């Protein structure tokens, strides 16, 4: 079990976004300088007096400049090609209602652009193929870093039994502290039935190698190149997860969480029983019994 636990910790470092800061600090000799510059822009933004009282009220609701500074750098560092600004906004984790969150995130990205770690591209810019406001990193990172970012995803199932949920933010994966409630704006400290999550997390699973011999087919038409690319990316990532689990003994556990309405879901999309018929078909209980 000690060896599997070590493998699980290594897996979490490989797949989890929560360790991206460590990668950035290793990649960038001037990470601290960039951090302080971004922090300074956000601090100025937060302490400036605006002519609209509604904006003053909204800006004052920002909870942590330190956290937001890290989010700005993390959210933009791995963008190799111009991409839509909409793909970046949720990564700033601004805890307000949706409209205020979008406004504030856009303003923060605008005031931090002068640091030079990324460039914003107007929708009419001939270099911008997105048709909307675009963004691209100006940081020069190693191929290994870009590969790391490309591989980031929801963590795969665990090689050891997940840590028990002792409260609303302590449990599940071994190296991260996350809420047992899905959705960045849904966390609270009121009582949750964590014993139910713990029971589900104690179930050991395995992949059905017979079913894995069949290729997954799309449930939706793949009648455009973009849809074909998306489906190929999904199956490639899924197959990588399957092979990861097979290489480590084909015994694994699922992390479970609640949504805001109390329904329970497994974490990760590559391999879980609440997905397509194919993904359901490749899962077996690891513990088997004869039925008479």
C-alpha cells in the first residue's frame, strides 16, 4: 500500500492544476518579479476610487489580492496560441455573481496586461482568429511545461482509497484541499452527509479489459473537423487514463462530491460510471461474488 500511495501522490502532481505554481517557479527565474508587478497592478485597481459607486462596491468585494495575482499568472502562462478571453475568465476564481464576476475578471486582465506576461487582442485584430476578444501569453516556456499544461485535466481515479471527508474541505485526493461541494462558488461550512461520500469512496473498481478492446464511438455526429478533433482529444485523454490504471494494477477508487443540490458525482470525466454507455461498460467492481 505504501508503494501505491507514493504512485498516487506522483499522479496527483502530474495531473493536478494545483501544482502548476511550482512548475512556473521552476520555469521562470523572474517569477517573483512578475508576481510583484501583477500584484501591484491589482492592488492599484482595488484601491482606486471610481466615479461609479457600484464599481467601488464590486471591487471591494474581492477577497484576496494574493490569490488573484497567482490566478492571473497561472491562467495565462500556458496559452501558446491566441484563444478566447472567455476561456480564461473562470480561472480567476472571482467569487461574485456571474455578471459581476465577468466584469471584474475582464477589468483585472486589462489592468495587468501592461506587465507584459500576455497580450490582449481586439476582435478586429487580423491576428486574432477567435472573433471575440483574444489573449495569448508572452512568456517563453519549455516544451515540457506546455506538455504539462496540455495534459492537465480532472484527476483520474485514485490508486489507493481516497482520504475520508472529515469536513467540507478535507478529504478525497491526498495532496489537494478542495471542497466536497462542486462549483467554485458553492462551498459552505454547513453540515454535509460526508459519511455517504466516504462509503462510496471505499468501493474498489477495475477496468473490463474485454470491453476496452472495442473502440469508443461518438454518441453525437462528428460532421465537422472541429467535432472530430474534440472527439479525438477526448478519446486520447481517456485512453491515457485507462492505460495509467492498467499499468498500476487495474485496481482503483473514485472520489465523490456533492453538487449544490445534494446529488453525488464522481470526479473526473475520463473514467466514471455516470457517463456514456461505453464508459459504464468498461467498469467492474473489483470485489466479485458468485450469485447462486
